[in-house]
């Protein structure tokens, strides 16, 4: 018998996206900026998970990290200062089929966007939120942000920031209905990628704070964690960010932490002598507002118009 036998054929993937399919414009961040590492990780995540570029959405506010959508060859929305989260929620409500990533900075999210941040955590709509935390407003040239360390000098506080910094992990853990709260660092590509992958696979809002180097304005603030053996505290658990034994062995300062234990998560978030990395908290059963807000999407246009007219008729005088 001649001809192709289909059972001899290798199974073909419906699509095979490569890194090229996600690489947008040339990134214009400063050399050595941690944002480059996050961009590379997200492009690798998209490739590894085979996310269709036309089904992937990058949303941002304003700031250095908010240039992220320009550097991805996916859909994107570079929004207003502090408004990335409501934009992403609107998109999620109309397009439940998209993979949504939000990039926001400590100034964008924790200051002008703080109200949206709190409610987005409570609404728990399915998306991956990356908080790039470099302890400063970088794009507007060195002003103190809510996470600037006490005593850190900037153009707004030349004699040093007066107040203690806000802890974004503690704040997020304090919001009812938080469902995924993790922390990682830009200079460890293995942990960074593993954390972002776990965040993307989580069904609900995953909040990932990324300690991000800004060599231009806050150079050296993470040196203690990069150079000292105990500067990083690795949290690990079977249900946490997956790390193997070889990886774990590189961190003498490590702790097993069950991510369902909220009280312990809060204690770990308060660690001052090291940067804890890993999954603080996960609740797979938290309510998701997007399961409600997509209702009616399939309603035909004529029916929608009829309903709107019916409501408007109620105001006729
Ligand atoms: Fe990165 Fe800082 Fe330069 Fe902004 S100012 S691009 S955060 S290094």
C-alpha cells in the first residue's frame, strides 16, 4: 500500500509561537534596568505557554515599567496614571478569552492608583498584575514614592524620606478576597519566570511584587539581598512557587510556608533583614467578579437595544 499513513506522522501543534512572535519595539529603558529582565521573562512565558499574541493583552498606567506594552508584539493599552487596573477590569469584562497582564510601578499603583489597587484585589478578576517596585518615581526623575525607604534621598526629599514605607504585600494581604500574592526579584531569572508562570496559571487576580533595580536613581538599594548569603529568604512549599532542591540549596535562608496560612504570610511579609521571595498566599476559592461581569455577553444586539430603550422609557416625562 502506497501513500502517507497518518499514524506515521508526528502530531503537529496547531501553532508554534517563537520568541520573535512576542518581541515588540526595542526597549528604551536604561542599561541595567530590571525592567529588561521582566520583559524577557514575560516573552518566555508567552512562548512556553504558547499564548496566541492576538489573545494576549498588556495593560499599563504611567511610569518606566508602564512602557511595557510597547515592547510586546501583542495587544496593549498604555493608559493613564494609576488607571491600569480599571482598564484591565473593563477589558476582562468584555473579553474573557484574553490573557491579561498588567504592569504598574510603585508610584503608579501604590499612590495615585491606590484606590483602584485595593478594589481590584477585592474584585479578583482573572489577570496577572506585576508591581515593579524600585522605590522611586523614575520616569518623572526621582521623586519619593510610597515605598521609598525611610531616609532615602530624592528630589522631593533631599534630606531623606520622612515616613516609613508602605509595604505592598501587607496591604494586599489585608484586602478581603485576595487570592494570589507573591514576591520575586528581577535579578533571579529562574524564580522570576517560575513566579510569573504560577501567577498566570492562577484563576483570579494574581499580584506579584517584583523588586526591580533602578540603577539610575536607586542604585544599590538591593545590594544587601544580592550580595549577602542570607539577604533573600526563600519561601517554598509543594503548593507554592515550584523550585527544585538544587535551587533551594542556593538559599541558606529558607522557610517552608503553606500559602493557605494567612497569618504566617503576614508575619513573613514583615521580614526586615531579608527580602522574602515566593508565594505568600493563595486562595483558589475566592469569588471572582469577572464571572458576574461577563453575564449577558452573548445577548443579541437587538435584544440589548430593546432593554436599553426600556430603561430609558422609564424616564419619559
Ligand atoms: Fe529603569 Fe530607573 Fe531608568 Fe526608569 S529611570 S528606565 S526604572 S533604570
